[in-house]
C-alpha cells in the first residue's frame, strides 16, 4: 500500500520504512513549525509531561556529561543546562531544528549540532532520547550502541509511545488488524517487554518504567488527538472514515463519566459490577 507524503510542495508516493527517509519529513515539520504538527502542543504550549519526567529520572546532573539524541528544538537540553551539568549537548539530523535550538540557547553549558548519532564516539554519563526509538530501523542495535557509550554507572533515559490505554488499543487494533497507517513516521509499536529484552542484551538494567501524559491515552486529549489521526489514517488506507465521530463520541461519554463522577475506572476488567441501594422510605 502506498501512502502520499507531502514534503514541501513535493509528493512522495511511498511508505516511510527507514529512519533516514524521515529526515526530509522532519525538516519540513520544523520549517512549518512543530506546534502545528505535534499533538502535544495546544495554542503553542507544550502539554506533555516529558521534560519533567525525564529530569526527575536522571536525578542529580551536577558535573555530569549529557547527550540528547534527537533533541529537536532543544527545550529539554536548555532546562537541563540550568541544573549545572558539566555540559549537555543536543544532536539532531534536522538543520532547521538545530538552528532554532541555537537561536534560543543562552547557556554556555548547552550546545546543539546537526549530527548523525551513528558517528558519535565520545562516552558520556547520561544519554537521553525522547520519541526516537519508535522511528529507528533496529532499536535493539541502537540500544547496544548507546550502552557502549555510557560511562560506568551511566544512565540511559528513553521515551516512546505506550499502548496500554484506550488510545493504544484503538491504534494497535487498526494497525495490526487492518494495516491502517496510524503514524506516518513510527516504524515500531514498542512495548515494555521489548525494552526489557533489548536492555538485557545491551548489558543494561531496566530499573524504572513510568507512564505519563494520561490525558492523551485515556482523557479528553485522546479525543482531540484521535479525531485528526483516525480521519487521516483511515482515508490513507482507503477505508471509510465517516463514523470516526460516532466512535469518539462513545469514548468521550466514557471519559466524561469517569472524570465528572471521579469513578476511578482504570479500564482494566472485562466485566463491571454495579451495586445499587435504595435509601429512605
């Protein structure tokens, strides 16, 4: 199945299967403005908890050397640079993203460079890579390389989409069952079991798993994200998308009830018990 990608004014009639094929795609994204493409932004503000979660899990960075692989426009690197590392460097293959990162950088401890991680050889204390592993050709090999570049006692912090939620179940069902292209760029649907296996083979210990951005997985953010994604993906797969609104209305009703009543449903069980009581005469 061929998918049409619009890069600038050029139409690309192919499905992106290699990480290197995404370079032109992301160059176009950053030229047009990441706030118009990534669903984590609302009115120009980043709603994702990624930066805060990453900073919490890397711990004390004072005097540490840190590399952010696939840094984008560098917001996380700039935040870390304020925490007194020895240095923190962000690399990305998008020239536009790095240009924007450098334009916003006012801390001498931070730096940005257009660089291919495959050519990186310097060992560091901490490697961070957010939202990149799902795009890698062979993530397991990338983890081995990252592990080899860590100093003893070093840390590797990765983030990628999690599918153990309402959004994920819809996504994986359509992708696996009907071959619907739910993402233009994701090559893999990574699970915690994948990460556990890859880290073991890379000589690393998986010491922490923490999910976040609950609203995008199970709340109102999901409705906003999936309305656009489902309509486009079903259309790309030549499947009818006229009932997307009907599906999302059903899900929104579930979300509304859970949030308004504070029912605390965790979407875990397959059956629900309802206990009713009658009060008064």
